[in-house]
C-alpha cells in the first residue's frame, strides 16, 4: 500500500499532495503503514480513507478503489451502523471500541452477515479539534459462527438424547438433524443420501425442505453423475461446493439441468468417506446463488459424520429392539421354564412356563430367591453347584425339587449359564428349566413294577413249586398228576386274569369267587350262591383266595355237594367291625350232597386252605366235615391286602 500511496494522484484531491499534509496526518499514516495490524486512517471533514496492506482484505472487492474515498461512500452498505460511531468520535473526542459487531456487508455481489472487533481513535489537530480517526480491527465472523456452530451441535446432541429409545429410528434422526441444520443456515433444503458400494447408486434417505423446494422423495441416482472432478474430490473426503450451479463448469449440462429441475442454484456436498469409499453424503441446497462460508463448510463436514454415526446408532438400536422383541417372544412363549437371576440368587424375571413349575405367576416372584423355592433337601447341593460355577464360569446342570406355595413338589432339571456384562464381569444367571415330575413318577412306577414283578414271579414260582410238590404226593399216576396239576395251574391263571382286568391293583371278592367257581356250576346258576358287601383284595390276597376256593370247589366236585346234580354251594361274607380294625367273616357251605365223612389224612388242598389264609392274610380258617356238607369259615382282618371301600 505504501507504493500505491506514493503513486496515487493526489493533485486535485481534497487531501491535497502529501507534502501539504499536516504533521498529525503524516504521523498517523506513518503508524498505519508500519503497523502489522489491519489499520486505517480517516481524515478530513468527509473522513477520506487511507489504509495499510493488512487492512486491504477488509473492503474486499472495494480495494484498491477505496483509497482516498470518503468513509460514507466506501461503507454505504453499513453506514447506518458505523456512521453514528464515526460522528460520535469526531463530536466528543473520545475513542470507541466494539467487539463482535455485526455488519451486514455486501461481498461478491451479495449481502453477508459479518462480525468485527475494531476501535476508532480520534486524531487531534493543532487546534485541539478532531481532524481524523485511526481505525484498527479485524474480522471475527468465523469465530462467531464457530461458537454458534458449536452451540448448534450441542443442541443437536441434546435433541437426539431427548428422542425416547423406543423411537430412536433413522427417520427420527434424519428429521431432527436435517430440519435443525436447514433452519440454522436458513436453507430451503437439507438432505442425506446413502451410497451403495457395489453399484455406486445413491439413494436419498431423508430430506428436509420448505415450500421453496420440491420433494426429492427416495430418489436414486449414480455417483458418477457428479462428474470426475467432483467425484474425485468427494472420494478424497473433501466438501464440494458450488456457489452457482448454472455457472459451475465442473457440472456437465445434463447434471446442471438435473439440479435446475429440482430447484437447486447453490449446492454443497459433504461426503462420509472411509478408506477411499463413499458411504453417504450430506447435501445442502439453496434456490439462489450463495457463497458458501468456511463455517458452513466446516459445520456440514462435522454434521455429515454425526448423522452417519447417529444412523449407525439408530440401526443398532433397531436391531437391538428386534433382538429384544424376538427374545421376549421366545422367553414368554417357550414351553420350558426360563428365568433370569441375580448373582445373589434373586429372581429378576421368569416366564409363564417357569411360573407353572414354581406354582407362582411371573408377577409373584418379586422379592423371592432360588432358596425360597428350592426343596430343603436340595439346597446344599444347589449352593455348592452355584459356587463352583461362579469360580469356573462354566454352565452346569442340576436335577432338583422346587416347592410350590401349597407344599407340592415339582421335580425339574435346570441348565444354568452365567451371564456377563459388556466388561466381562459376572452379572447374573440365565436358567432353562424342564419339568421332569412325570418322568420321575414314571421312574418310580417302573421301579415299583419291577419290584412287584420280581416279587410276584417269585411268589408264583413258589406257588407252582408247592402245587407240583403236593400234586406228586397226592396222586398215584402220571395221568392223575397231570390232571390235578393242570387244574390248579388253571385256577392260578384265572386269578391272574382277574387281576389283569384290574391292572394288577386289586380284585373284587365277588368277581374272584364267581370266576373261580364258574367252571363248577355246569351252566346252572342255582348250584352256587354268592353274596356279600364289596371287598377288595390285593394281588397276593387274590391269588391265595383263588387257590383256596379252587381246592374247596375241586373237593366238592369230587366228593361233596357238587358231585350230585342237586348239590348246592353257598359262599357268603359279611364285615365285622366290632373288633379293632374290622374283619371279614366268609363262609363256604355245601348242601344236598352225599353224607360227608372226615378224610383219613389231610392233603395239600386242606393245608393250602388253612395255612395259606393264615400265613398270607393273617387270618384264621376253620374247615369242618359235617355229615350234611363241608363248611369252611374264614376270619380275615382288614388290612392293606383286604380293604372295604
């Protein structure tokens, strides 16, 4: 500027040639030219402007024509602000300073919002009057906007945090961030597009607009449509700006026409690039030419990354919600019992199936621990297994009993897995429990059946052995042995048939007598009379009484009442409750048969009747050979083998 000052045509200028300048002006200009700070001197009644090189960027395109011009002519666009400040300094002789002063200045053909720190210092003449003003200052526009941008970003963060987690979706993120940015920069459209790495297709996934711009919808276009120059800048991670699309030679005519079709005159694209690949980009549109400011470019670059990260978070949140939904459906609908338990054994959550195992609803488990629902006999093993798992970290399986509120017991097998948090520290347990009560009952029944089968097989073998032994001793030929032995085996078989009909639980006394004596009735129901109250016999008692009745009937058919057509047999019983526990009194009586004489010796049949009833059933048997007919009286105490309903 010193050379410009010397070369300036000062002849005829209101300030006159430099040689005529007063000492105060020459001193002020000397300070100005040698200062490294942006410095200007305004001199004379109309405050003519002289400035140094550092101050030259202040007037921008008005430089160098502003040299020697009146202040009001130079700053006609901001004179409504600075004019009163100049006049006050001249009138009062007091200096003036301001910080972050807003000045809406015309630059590059458009009015821009700018901010400045500057001071106005009066320069006095020999007469003590203010003859000029020394001006020093610098632009703070970017600092002001940087502070605003930071506040804006903080506000955006707060808005995102205010979105409920259940509503934190891509649509909410884009609507919040794009709308806020458009309003912050006074733009008619802000949008965001994703890039398919394989095809290079760009899809608009969100755009905020006002009434000045048409809706882009979910428009798709090719990344290559930007042209090589712009595409290379984008892939390098640079923010690409176009102050006026119509005049930007980097755009091919078709691309420029596409911009025009959607109302775009100024465009800014901030890409999200990782490893040389474009993943997405933020675009800012204006419907009129616009000089993109550095703070706007910086904010767009920052927000593009923030949107990408927020969308990634929204995507992760959506996947987490879906995962939690699926887990919740699985948890609630699983046919096995599922439970979450804290490290100290307190229930956190159970499903309905686990509630059925515990005999409690899921809501009723609050405040309960594993110890509260475990059978006392299984507590020590449960605690030992949990402690071991805490040390090893591995899963374990435990077969145990749970106690329901009413005292009922449920057998279950539980698979327990330790749960860790994100840091790898144990946070609780997850259990899968299966009700095995039915299996346990089946195992118990099977064991009982095996024991019962073993017992009965041994008893039957003993019975068959005794039958064979005594048949040999009471018969004189092989044919007679075969007949006697087979008859007694058939009686034993009929007893088993009766028990099979009752699934080997018990047999009715009336059915037993009827089935045993049926072969001897010869299709004449009047020959055998049966009667008495309902009595149930255990399998052991049923076999004993069947063999006894068979022996009585066989003897009656051979020697007694059933050996004649007119002979009769009656079997009657009653319940005697006069004694402790009660008893059954049963009488076998024959009539209308031949005269009976006592046998010369007691055979196997008699011993089977008398001793079998006494030994197996704990009762007494009296066998009488009256001339009118055989009579046999059984007195059998009620017990587990003989019961009355």
